[in-house]
C-alpha cells in the first residue's frame, strides 16, 4: 500500500479581540484547498489569546473539511455519473 501525505498549515492572526485563521491543505501534486474561520472575544470574558486561536483554527478546519468533502462528492459524480453517485456508499 502506498503511503500518502497531505500537509495542512494553519495561519492565525489577531487584531484586538478578533482572531482569524486560514487552514491550507496541500496535496503531493500541489493542489490546494483553503478554509477560513474567525473568533471574537466577548469583552466580558478574560483575555486568553489561546482560546481565540483554538476556536478560529477549529472553524477554519471545519470549513476546510466541508470544502474537501464537496470536492470529493463532485469527483464521485463526475466519475460515476450523477445518477449513480447518489447510490454510492462512499
């Protein structure tokens, strides 16, 4: 079995109470898929930057996962045909 490796890099940026994240998946052939996420600290909450990082990163990874799944389903539809794609148990 051939082992494959994809790399995901998460980039975080903070500006005041806002944290934004970008998750970038790169495959061996150089294809890229990106997801984004944001978090905003409630002014009544204590300032703990790691929490904003965690929430923004998790939202970026969730967005990335949704986009990757959509690409996969599109590829299934193209290879199997739209009618058959719905009956596949991928």
